[in-house]
C-alpha cells in the first residue's frame, strides 16, 4: 500500500518573519517603559485629577454638615502596597459661621487603587498632621474633646461618651465601613481644667485610632515640658466596643510633677503635699454618663520632699511607692501597698482612706486607716540602734487645704515598742506646728533609751544613759510640742522599779530604786520612793522620798540638786558623806565610825555637774535624828551615850547636839567638828553645854571632893 500524501506547509517569506520579530520587540519595550515609569512614580506625590478634587469636596461637605473645609492643593501618591493616598494640603476647617476649628498642615486619606479606577472614594485610612485639640474638664469632672477653640470658647465641646457615640455612627456609615485607622501626628493638645483652674499645652503629640473587628482602640503619646529639666512623658491607650459609649482607658506617665497629678482626681489629691516626680500608670473606665468608674493606680515616686506650701520647711525622702484602687461610688481608696524610704524611716503599709467633703470633685479631707507590715527607723538618724516593728496601726484625718493631720490613734503591738499616741501636725507661719501625746507600757530602761531619739534633749538622754541601769519601766507618758525655734518642748514621765540610780559618778549607787523620772521642757528630775544605798562602811541606808533635779538642762555646767531622805547607821551616813568629792571626814581627820547608832535623816546637796568638783563648789545641808547613840571617840577617855541626838552636816562642820551622858554624867549641849576647806589645816573639835553636878559625876570625872561637898543634884544657872 502506498501512504497518503501529506499537505504541504505554507511557505513564509524571510521578510515577513523579520517584521514580526521587530513588532514583538517594540511591544515588549513599550511594556517595560510603562512599567518603569509606573514604578518610578511609586512613593511620589502628584497633583490629583480634577474629578478627585471635586469628589473630595463633595464628600467632605456631605460628611460634615455645618462645617466648611478649605484646602490648597490635592495630591495623589501611590504606595508600594498598591494603596493610593489622597493628600490635602493647607487645610482650614471652620464652622458655617467662620469660627476656626482646626488649621492642619495636611490630611492624608488612604484609598484602594481599584476604587479610584472605578472613580469611587472609599476611605481606608486617614492621617492628619498639625491638628490642635482642646481637651476640657468641667467643674463636675466631665471631659470634653474638640478640635481647635470653637467648642472650648462657648463651652459646647462634646463630652467623651457623646464623642464616642458620634464616632460609632460615622464608622457604621457605609462610606466609612472600610476605614481601619485614623492617625494624627504633630498634634498640639491643650488641656483646660476648670476644676484645677489651670491649663497645660503639649506639642508633638501622636494619636492613632484603629478599628479591630467590633473594637475601637486609641493609642498615643505626648511630651509635656514643665519647669524642670526633664519633660513629662504621657502615653494613652483606650478602647470601646462599637455601638457602646463606655470607654476603658489607661494613662502611663513618666516624671510628672506631683502637684500636677494631684489636680487630676479625688484619689490623687493627697499627692499635692509632695514635691517630687512621679511615674506610673492609671487605669479606669468612663461610664455612659461620662463619670469615672473604679480607678486602679500604680505610682512610683522618686526622691523629693513633703512640703505642703512653698514656705514650709521640706521633709526629704528617697522614694515612695503606692498601689491602690479608688471606688468613686463609695469615695474610698484601698491601698494594697503604700511604702516610703527615707534617711529617717522605711515603712510598708496597707489600708484604706475615705474621702469626705468633696467640692468640685476634690476632697477637703481624708479619713485614713493604715496597717504597717514593716516599720523601720534608720540607725544613726533617729535612734541609737536600728529599730524594727512588724505590726503597727495608724488612724488619722488629713485635711488638704490648709494641710492639717490629726492623729487619732497610733498603736504599736510590739514588746520592744508598746506605744500608743495621738496628736496633730499642721503648717503654720511657714513652720511645722505639732503636738504629740503618747503612752508606753512595760519595757527596760535600755529599751526606753533605744526609743528616745538621740537628737531629742540629748544632754538629759546622756545623763539617763550614764546613771540609770537595769530595772524595769512599768509605764510612762510623753508629749512633744513645737515652739519658736528648732527645739520642741518635751515632756517625759516614766515609772521605774528595781533600778540602779547614780546621782553622780563618785557617790554610791542607789540599788533597787523605785520611782519616776520626769523631763518637763528643760527641767529634769529623778524621784525615788524607795531604794538602798550601800556605802563602803556602816551597812545599807534605806532611802525614802529622795530626788535628783536638774532645774535647767541647757545651763552649762548644769546644776544638780540632790535631796536625800533615809534611815540607817550613823556610820553609813558618814561613810556616804565621806565619798568623793565630799570626803568630809577625811578632811576633818576623823574616822567614819566616830558615832554608833541609827539615824533618820533628810537634806540637800547642790553641786555643779562637771569634772574636777571640790567641796567649795557644793552646798551640803544634811540633818537627822540619831537614836541609841554611843561614842568613845568624841571626847577622849569618855563615853558618850544618848537615847536621841540631833545630827547636822554642812560644808564646814559636823554637829551633834542634845541630851546625853558623858561617862554616866548627864549632859546637854553639842559637839562640833570643823571641816576645813581643801588645803586648810585641821582643827580640834569643840564641846559646849552643861552638865548636872553630883557626887557620882565628880567621881566619874576623877574630881576628888570632900564627903558632903556636893549633896543632891546641882544644875548650872
């Protein structure tokens, strides 16, 4: 079989093939040129066609009834993501009456490219630069927000819930259904606060409003340059559900002056007494009626001072911190933490404060209850040792203007510091004016000294440190009162028992002493109700009502007044008075066992509190009644006996007087022993008095008389 014939291919001439290849190359070149030109235009702004300008004017007029928007050039810019931006330059927004609302450097509108191809303007995003926003707070606390001064001037700025509702209505409009974000740059914000009667202006702010499904989210940041070297940085975030007017929001702040933040809410008013930069965050919700819901705050307060008025002496601190929530319906602040660190004290506490007498949303006073979980006094600042308390409670009322703090109760439940206190603290005539009253329970004298500030009546404190040891403080009271000058008026009274008390460094110590120590301004006194002195010889002396008084602790050298009342052996009393610096028996050259018997005595010893004391520096006046007295040293070779004699001791003499018997001879008179001053020679003693003559008396004194010379008793006349 033969195969069928195949049709032959048409023959193309070489010239036709060449023309086809040339046309294809030109077409490809044109495509490349067009693509290159289009790519070169990406990111560059070009003047928009007239139909775009006309469409923008129509849409703005329809969307903003009652306003007119004037602008200069309109430009188009193609972004790399394919989105087209319409840019309005030199925008001037006015009310229908011509009142300025906003002057903007430019507005950028994001559109999809295919919308422009269909000649439809569907807003995708919006960017504004150079806007001026006025935020107002009325005296009732409601916030209003408006562009420019148009609303602020006549007070008709819409409040936040109204503004949110208006934005929601706009976003639900079909023309804005695809709008995803609105951004404002180079924003100037003016905050007019009618409640604080102040205004603040911040420049260079940024705001961004985004739609995420059914949520609207606002974020922004601002810088406020105050009087200091650093600017206050504010960051804002807020969110709301589209269709609802309740807004939850948060503000973060950095280095905001305490006096600025104190004006922004009732829960922050207490910060007005400080002068310090504050950083932290605040979170709250704004209800549908424009009122604020529960506020949660975290505040970090840097180094500053407590200074309610510019003329008040500052009280410095290193740092403070506070975590709290505020319930406006109950007007109550709940502090989960309130801590402070200073060179004087460190404390951590929790508690609550009830705000009272609110006027224009600012309280005039706060009723505060605080419980300390940690309270430490810094060493070498207030006390001589570190002092730490694990549990304490404090109730007080704080009046804010003028500043006044009423301490209703200070209660410390600690065996080392059993303290209760009340008082007042206020500013007056550019000084701190205070009055504190307190009581304390049982503690040791050492514990009392640990609680006694080292700078408070330091000389008296030092005397107590040196001269009262051991025992127990059963109870006490104290008071502090401010006065002109830096020194306060101090009152302290403490009852002690079983203590060792030393009046001077050289006199014997009082043991098992019971009594009180009292400091009343500059007068200091230690009063004993009982105690025992044991001098080197003669046994113990039992003391009764005795005292040591410094009439003026500021006097240099201070004067000490010792009052002694007691009972013991005469030898013990003379041994006590022979202690340095008195040494009366050594000066007289007689032993302290000169007389035997018991004596009940009282008297005084006044002496300056200084080193190197000499007898002439002191004033001694001691008197007593001695019983069952005997001595074989007063008159040589004679024995003195008496049922009772008067004894007196002064700087210059020891005197014994009364009715006695000398070797059995009745005698009434005195024996005086001079006490020479230091460096003076000793002199003999003097006996003066009368005796009753009898035959027995004559024989006793060795006088030989004829029998019958003396009959009966003969008294000298």
